[in-house]
């Protein structure tokens, strides 16, 4: 029944399912192409987001990219279903331990359902579903990003990292507000902002040096919940792309500034 519920959420009947394909969706921001790529080898997580010819995603292994994860009962990575796969999957080109159950895309939207692997190994019973759409309320540089976690078992607490962005280290200018975090390059000409729409959130961000090079910047939108019974948990988020001026203008329209 839980699997059926998520299939209905994503509107499976409207699209073609392509479990083995790379999904590419497109938009335009400031009349420059915005291209988002999702790889089947990483269980459908977003492995690339480019705008104005600049790559915004650091994607050297299955722990990076733009993705969702959850950890339970204060155990951190020991009980940590992760959308892209496990630590043992290593490089991006390797197949994911997570299982891509459903993948569909149109010109500007994509949807996936993944049975997530635990970060430290085997497949978990939990599902992570997402629906991504370029454009939000007529604003072209806002990406609507909705995620649902189907939690199979009861837990005492859960840390829902509903969206985490790993970015190249050149995105080292940091700005934050109550419900958003923005990283820009030094010129402020290329920025990404993560926005929490669902209330009751904590926005975290920090610089993180991944194993080896290049150095990356990490931000995430996190929900801390206690008494997590087995059910579906839904989170609404936005990602904003553009210059610092573009991003701030969209945040202002959203009432965030």
C-alpha cells in the first residue's frame, strides 16, 4: 500500500518510465540554459546542474550530488538510508546499491522513487520519492523540489536531510536567513540557494573537504523529528539559481528577505 501511495503521488500514468536512462530536464534563467541531469547509475539522484556553463554540483561519489537521506535513533551513518547508495558504491560511475524503482521525466520535470541503501551497506526497506520541476509560480530561476520518505519501521527519532547540495569549493561565499541558505562563487555571478518551505526546519551549512580533491561546499535542509512511526513524511523545498541579485530578487518575492 505504501508503494502504491507513492506511485499515485508521482502521477505515474502521465509519463514514460525509463529505469535505465539518464534523465535531462531544461529551463532558461536570464536567457541562459539551465540543465539538470539525473543518472540511473546513482539511483536517479541529480548528479549535475549547470547554468551559464557553470557546474553547480560536486559529484565524485555516491555520497555527494544533490540528494536526500535520513538517519534514525541517533545512530547517524550506522542507520542512514541514502538516496544515491552506499559508501561501498564508491565512484559515481559504479552502480548504486539503492534501487531505482521508478523514473520519469518531461522537458522541465522529473520524478523518481528509490528504495534507499543504508550508507554502510545493504538495502533498506525505506523509499525516497522526489518530484522536481523547473519554474515555480511563474519564476523561471526557482526549482520546485518535493520529497517523500516512506519509513518502513517505527523509530524513536529521525534526522531528515531532505535535501543536501554538494557544490564545488569555488562556491565559498555564504549567506543565510531563517529558512534558506545561499552559496555563491567569488564574483557573486553564480549562486545556488536552498529554501525550506515546509515549516519546522533547521537550515545547516558548512564547508566540507571530501576525501581527495576537489574541495567541496555542502549545505542541507534538515528536519529533526521525534517519535517517528512508520508512515510517509513529506517535505517541500525550493532551489534557486542565478546571480546573487537574481537569487535575492526571488527570495524577496517569496517573502524570505
